[in-house]
């Protein structure tokens, strides 16, 4: 009886040890998975945040340059396009600001160095020279913007930011079409083709 009892106790001890070991392995796997998931989430959030900041900076630039086009443009098509940029991008900027506030994303309040340099360059021009330079810049900007907005609209992880990109995309596509028409009106040849789909952040 004593030997049988010892065997049973030994079996229970070994079984308990194996069970604890297995539980430890599972816990370790869950912790690793949780850590990996957390890292992925952080990466995705950074991508969405980067997009939001770039979109905000670009939107501000479009408004500033749109006002400049209304002031310095010599072609009515340029002036009208500038007015459209101020109206549409001001509205988009307000929507993005609302989304950013909800998502705790701090947006920039000044132009990027690149956009400031473009603004300064355009400010130094006038008449036909301004019209051509502005038209060319607007085509290039909106091609890039559409690509960035499409990427966020299809691959964004933050639903609020992703929805903003999806909702704004059609407006950018319209802007690109108008920019090509403006370029044609002022005699500028653009190499970028209008595909009916939008793109970076302006």
C-alpha cells in the first residue's frame, strides 16, 4: 500500500509540474503576441499620425497659395482655381482638425519648409510667369496628394483618419482635373496624366 501511495503521489507531482510548465509556455506566447500586437498598433498609429500632419500642412499651403493666386493671377482660370482651393481646403482643414482633436493628434500650425519655399517663390512672380508656375505646382501637388490619400484610405488603421482620407479623396481628384485644365488654359504642358484617382496632402 505504501508503495502504491508513493507512486500515486509521484505521478500527481510530475503531472502538476508538467501542467505548470505548459501553462508557462502558453503565458509566454500570449505575452509575446500581445507585445507584437502592441508594436504593430504603435507603428500603425505613427503612420496615421504622420499622414494627418502632412495633410494638415499641405492643406494650409493650398489655402495660402490659393489666396496668392487670387491676388497675383492674371488669368481668370487661375483666379477661379485659387478661390476653389481656399474654399475646399479650408473646409477639409476644419474636418481634419476636428478628427485630430478627437484622436489626440497635434497638427502643425505653420507651413513646412518645402511649402514655405514654394510660397516664397510664387510670391516673387507675377502675371503670366505666376500663372504658369502656379498651374504647374498645382498639378504636381495634387498628383502627390492623391497618392497619399489613397494609401491612407485603403491601408490606414485609425478609422477616423482613414475615413477623412476617403471622404476627401474625391475632392482632390476634382482638383487635379481642374489643375490640368488650368495648366492648359495658361499654356503649360504637364507630363503627369490625370487618371481620375486622387493623391499627397494638399
